[in-house]
C-alpha cells in the first residue's frame, strides 16, 4: 500500500468514474522534477572561474552531493504538494509556501551565480539581456496565469450548469 496521500484530483476522478487511479502522470512529473533539480544544482557545482577570467565547466565529484540535494528537494516538494492537496486545514499549504519561498531564493541564487563570472566590460550588456529576458518571462507567466484562471472559471461554470440539470 502506498504511504503517500493520493493525488486529490486523481481520487476525485476515480470516485466519480469508478475507474482505478492511474498515477503514471504523477510519477513522470516527480521523476522529471528530480532530474531537473539535480541537473541544475550539479551543473552549478561544476562552474568555476577560468584562467582568462571566463566561465568554465569542470566536473567535480562534489557535484554528486549537490545533485543529491536537488533530488531530495524535488522529492520534498512533491510530498508537500500532495500533503497540501489532502489537508483541508491549510497547515500543509503554509508549509508548502515556505518551502517554495526557499526554492525561489535558491533558484535566484543559482541563476545569479554564473553572472559573477562575467567580465566588467560585458556586464552592462549581460544585465540588459537579463532584464529583457525577465520582462518577457514575466509577461509569459502573466499570460499563462490568465489562461489558467479562464479555464478554472469555465470549469466552475460548467459544473454549476451540470448541478442545475440534476
């Protein structure tokens, strides 16, 4: 028996359709997140300043430690997500928010770390490019959030119409 709480949406779908819960997507998402976090932290651990003040990528065994930390963080994230879905009190959601805040701080640190290796004559160009990228990514994130909100509103309306027909 699986000790982890079931994905709430999967459980709802299983109880309404009478079909067994398929956790394939959940497993794919967890494995992908583990690989992504491990790759990012492992890559960052292998960066070092080159002889010509540039950035070089050199394998170090300590990267395995950082990869393990990334994998552990990804697994913890999914545990907290499932716990937050199953918990109706909001305590798990608060813990998830704190963990995500820590992940955001770590993500910014991993992103900024390679910028430390940029030479001073190219720093303004790099900063301009990063600012433009941040603006574009912020806009794309806003668009995605609007699309999700629209889908959620449409789903709520469809559920309301289904309830009225019963």
